[in-house]
């Protein structure tokens, strides 16, 4: 697969604040690539640089072989962008809104008519054609904004927090829409701090925090690469000192990296071992006299992965003393 | 693929302007609003013209000993001048008001980003917005032409005078419109942009002209070694940005180069022919007033009474310069506005940059 979006050592600094401190991304054509990170991690900055809206302080960014700095106009032609916050014009009907952006891309009248019809069908707004844009619901505006980013049939879509502010139903609809777009061959770069949203959708992710990419690649690859082991949860029928003794027992076992008592009394165990060793640990615990009510492997999901990855490094200071 | 992209990459400056123009005009001309505003504008202009006409007619009736034809012509000129001043005043308010929110409004509604990521250039965005706002103002101005044509009933004003007056009006709209666009691009909030624009309009009209009057007053009593008042007056360029003075010159042209409006222009331009000396009668002069004309400073000022005025003696000496300067200002302001909204620009004012940084930081 060919790379379609590439950034190298992307840095954006505002006076004393560093928004991103060297972001490297490599996104193959046809992927749905998730940019995950907490608020303030640098997701929006990265997307805005790719969308030619911000100049990086240093570093390179390329889309479809065009440099974002040197050929912004070429980049804009292959790019559809949906910002995290966007407004709509008053006094504009839905079809006029799309017509306006289609004109901005220099589409001739016949093509505009056809594409507006197609896009309204795609985002399921065909019956809202004559409605004023400000009269649409938030979810509909979001879909209209997505449609506007598609008028020129771009190769790459940059979506900044597309699901924020949407109700669950609208979210599902959006997800379906993005899947459909992927089948149309679009490469989609999507940012979010809501992880489950991306997990079901993305083929690859990059986890960013404090302006750096902490891990990137296929979700399963990252899991394999970064996971110290699995997280086990044991519910022991004990409290106070006996619970503490149980925790101590677990902590002393081989392959156990950590053991902690959670607020609900469950002991969470960071375990490096594989499944047979997990079985052995449970057997030994029972044999050792611990009253274990439940014992399970915590579900591995992106959220957990994310917490693990971002927890690895002490958060990089984003303030640079100067 | 790259070659294909290059091949289908048209310069879409014009489509960009068209796109913005169509969108803006659709919004502006939708519904009754446009119709109502044109009607109100024309009604104000017509009502004012009618009132001025009544006043001038009444005062003419009280005078006697004048040739009625001459009186009619004088009423015509009076109405014409009044009409042009009123319209200059209205356009000086309406043109900046219609542009001051265009770009800041996009920022406030958070739609500017959507626009900037399309391939239309910043030039197209600024020029498209300016032109579409101005189109509305131009419609108003044009709608008043039939009212202005009423002066021909009285006479005293030639069609080319009306043409000059309207040219100055259109340029006023362009210059003050560009001023509004500039502040709209500079400041985030539309309210602040509108406020700053009106302050700038006031400075360029009332403010600079008042400075001119002040400087003129302080130099009025200076005499040279021979005891002759020096014609050391402030530069006329100080009032180039005041379209009212340009309209005074147009009115002067309608007077055939002589008359009370011309005296104001003579005062501004320092025209030697009307330098007042020792309480003598200020009078127009029949000497050619081109370059190398009568030198005042150090020499004897020419004071001529009762000389038959030469038609066109002072015509078109001042307003074309004012119009040129206003157009240059509009051009410079438009270019600056383009710079301000180009995201990847080299130059950036310091303060907005800091603010922008913080803001973006907050929305990461």
C-alpha cells in the first residue's frame, strides 16, 4: 500500500508553548486512521497543519506527494477537511451550501447539480434540500459539513472530532457513513478523544499525548508491541488487613509486575505471564487459602491500551523554559 | 497522477470571486430586505432633494433683480450639491457598515476555515466579499440617479457634473468599503471591526480635515518679510481622504469654476487666484491656472475684482487627485486584508499571533 499522508518531525510552537513536538505519521491509502489522545495532545494542531491552515514551525507534511507548505493549493484539491468546531451560514439553504463549496472548487454547473444530489443522498439529507442550514439539527449539520468536504471527491478526508456533540444514534449513522466512504476508496484521518468510537472504525491509530506520537500502527500491533502483559482482576473475599495480605501475596508471585487494590476492593494485577501461567497463578492463589470470588482477564481495548501507553512516560512538559 | 493534477489545476481566481459573490448576494438580496433598503434609500434621497429644492426656491423668490434663468440654474446647482453631500454622508456610513462584518463574521461563525481550505485564493475571498458588499451599495447609488436627474429640470448642472459627482460617490463606497474589509480581517469581533471602521472613517473625513483647518488657522496670520501673507498652507493631501471635499470640487465644477464652492477648493489647494489680501474681495481670476501659473509666495498676489469668470477655470483640479488617493488606499487595504487571512503568510502582526496561539491551544 502506498503512503498518502506523511509527516516528519512536525513541530508547532506558539511563543513559549509547544503544541506539537515532532509528530511522525505514515498513513497508507485507503486506511481509516485514528488520531487518539487526550484534550490538548496536539491532534487539532496536527490536522490543521495537514489542512494547510497552520504553518508548522518545523518539519514536513505531505499529502498525496504534495508538500503542505510549498504546494498548499494542490493539497487543498486532494483534501476534504471537517474542523472540530464549524459554523454554518445563515440565510443559506442546504443545496446552496453545497453549491457554494462546489463553486469554490470550480465545478461546472452540470457537475454541481449531479454531485449535490449524490452527496445529499449519501449523507441522507435529500429531503432537507430546501431547508435553511441553520434549521438543521446538530447531527444533520455535521453530516452536511461532511458532505461539503466531499464535493470535490477528495482522496483524503481529515475529520477533527467528527462525533463530538452527537447523540448515540447520530454517532452510529456517522460511523456507517465513514465505512461507506472507505469502501469508496477514501483515506480518512479522524481524531478523537473518545476511544471506543475509533476502536470500531479505525484500521490503524496513532496515540498522541503532549504533542508526541507515543505509538502508531495497527491496533493489534500496538497491543503486541507495548503490552507488558495482561491485566487481571481478582475479587477476594477479604477486607482490611487480610485484603492487604492478599495483595501482598499476589505481588510476591513470579511474573506479577504490580498488584493494587481498587476502590471496589478488587485487586488489579499487572501480569506478564501467558494464559497457562495465569491458570497457575489462580491455582496457587486458591491453594494458598485466598477466597477468590472472581478472577478475570480485563478486556483488552483501546482505552486500556491508551492508558497504558500514555502512562508509560511521565507527561512531557509542554512548557519550554526560554 | 501528479501530472494529471497539474494539468487540471486551473487558476480559479475568477470562479472563486464568483462563488463568494453568488453566495453573498444570495444572502443579501433574499427576501424583502434588499427591496426595502433600496426603497428607503431612494425615499430619503428624494425627500431631501424635494426639501432642499423648496428652500432654495423660496429664498430665490425673495431676491429680486436677478435673471430667472440664472436663478433656476443656481437652484439646480444648490440641489445638486446638497444631493451629493447627502449621498456622500449616507455612503460613508453604509459602505463601511456593509463590509465591516464580512470577514470577522466568517470568523465568528467559524466558517472561515472551511473557506480557506478550498483552493480559492485569499484574494478571491477578500475581493469577492468586498465586491458583493459594494454591489449592494452600488445598487443604492444607482437607484438614486433618477432623483439626481431632476436637477436637469432646473438647469445649471451639466450631465458630466452629475457623472463626476457619481464617480466620487462610487469611489467613496470602494474606499470606505475596503476600510471596513480591512478591519474585518484584522479584528476577530464584528462589533469591534465596525467600531474601528467608523473611527477610521471619522478620522479620514472630519479628523484630518480638522487638522488641516487647525494648521491653516495657525499659519493664516504669518506674513513674509514684505508684510504679505504667506501662502504657507497645510498640504492639501491631508484632505484627500475626505470625499466631501472632493464633492465640493465637483460642485465647484458645476459652478463653472467660480463661486462659493470654488473658494473652499481654492483655500484647500492654495490656488493663487483667490488669495485674499487686506480685506479685498476674493474673486476668481481669468488667468490660466496650470503649472507655472501665478506665483504668490514672495511675489505680489494677484487680486482681481470684477473679472469675467472663465468657465472651467478651476475645474477638475482637486477631485481627481482625491479619487486617486482613495482608490490607492482601497487597493492597499485590500492587499493588507488578503495578507491577514492567508493562513500561511510570512508576515503576521505580533499581538493577534499571541492571541491566536492561546486560542488554538485551548481547542486542541
